């Protein structure tokens, strides 16, 4: 039984996950995992890429969730089923959450590892790190791909912690439920992060450990920037501009992907220049992906209106050029539909679409240093599928 089958069996067997993933959601997820007969461009790009590296990534970060320790945590989390605690929504998103649901960070690390090739010969490395000639990937690079997914998943779960100060008027039972959910979110996230840290240490490469540790630190820093108020909610202040969005996106997603790609090449002893190209690809891929998410409410408001963020780039660019009194109040959204209508009547959305394509072009240009291969072509296809409106 392969990893994907094990996880699906685990979900069906576990009372918590079986109730979280309802029949309709599970059906959509399984269809994407099995690469249905009519996949869209994104699913096709991902499924073709998975075949190239010989490893399905949809459940990559769930490997450690099959352990007895996490089973005990899941049993306690059953108490949250039926409540409104965000950790349950996060759990659903780990399997399926729209176009970018399939966890592609690990997949990108594997693809860029294969595209880069074996790297300069190193006798010391040859003794400790086996190179899989059939897949074209070092075992350490495959481990790094899983570690990347673990870090990302841990961060998602930690972000599900509820600010108890917002529940002052709530009932006692609700508060106790949310407090219990917070404990579970912290415990689950810490467990995954501990596994990731252990995996990093086992790579026995101090540069990679330092690089990836920096990415973890920047994920935490993303929660304490000037686009967030004291309670952690996003707020759009008058002085926030495009550069703030770039910094926020780098801290929250770009750093992890860029440094994972860079570290993958370091594990194969590739040159610093080659590593910089990998870093550039990961960074701009993250920018393109985030901007694509920011544009969804404006391009498809009927299905993505609830995803509208006050600190999305279209809103930020709008506030630097136009009067915002009619759509914002104290840096917060008043009427989401009003924002969509007002911004759609300006060139802002088109400008953001063009910028998204620019990020994609930079990412693809950074691959020019790589030899032509199926892996490189797969990375280009993923970028193209990401920037497509």
C-alpha cells in the first residue's frame, strides 16, 4: 500500500477525520489524487509533475500523522467536531482547498532537485547520502521536500489559534471549547514542527539547517508586521504600499519555498550561482501564487467573494491612487461586494494580472540556468497554470 492509500485508509478509519471530510469533499479530493479523466490545467500540471519525480505529494506532510502520537491527539480533537474552531477548517484545507489545495511545495523542491541534476561529486557525501539514479533525486532532497511540507502544515495549524480576547462576550461553554481547540492547535503544530526540526538535524548539513531555520523564523515574523493589528487581524493603514505586500508575502510563503529550493541544491553541492537561481524561482513562484489568490475575488466574485482580504494587492494598489472612504472604514472592509464593484471599474485588477504574469516570467527565466529536462518543463507548466486567470 503506497503512502496515498495509507492516508486515505487512515482517514476512513479515524473517527475525527471521517467526520471532518464529508462525502462530497472526500470525493473531490480523491478525484484530484487519482488524476481524473478531465483534470483542469492546474491538476494536470501537478499530476504530470508527480509522475516525473515518482512520488505523490498530495499527502506528503501527513506521513507523521500516521503515528500513534498523532492518533491520540486526533482522539482529543473529536471534541471539537461541530464547533466553529478554525483548526477544523485548517484540517479540511490540508487535503483540499481549491486550485492550490494539493501541497505543491514539496513537489517543487523535488522537481528543482531533479532539474538541477546530480551535482559535483563529493566522496564524503557519497558515503552518507545515496543518489537515486532512477528518480534523479538524492534521498536527502526527498527528506527536505517532506520537511518543507511539515513546516508549512505546522504554520497553518498554529495560525488557527483563536484570540480569546475577542470572546469576552461569549458563553462559558464556548470559551472552554475555544481554549481546548487552542491547546490542540498548539500541540498539533508543535508536534509537526518538532518532526521537521528532527528531520533537518538528520540531514547533517549546517548550512541547510541554518537556512531552513531562518524560513521558520520568518513565518513567525509574518504574524507581527505593520499590516497586522495587536490582535493579529489584518488592517490596511494609509501608509501601506506595494513593498509592504512584497515583504509580507515573502515572510509568509516566499521565504519557505525559496530557501527550500536553494537548500535542495546545496544538498547536491551545486554552486552558489545555481542556488541563487533556485532561490529566485521559489521566491517569484510564491509571489505569483499569492497574487493569483488575491485576484480570485475580483475575477470570480460569485465563488470567491469570501476570500477577499483587506491587504490583498489589488486593494492596496487601489488605496494608493483613489479615495477609499466609500469602501473602507478604519482600515477594514465595510461591504465586500462594494469593493469588488468599485475596483473592477478601475485599471487596478488588470495591472495586478500583468504583475502576476511578470512574477511568472521571472520564475521561468530563472530556470534558464537548468538543462532542458522533463523536470524543468514541469516547473514551467506549474508556473503557467498558476498565473493563468
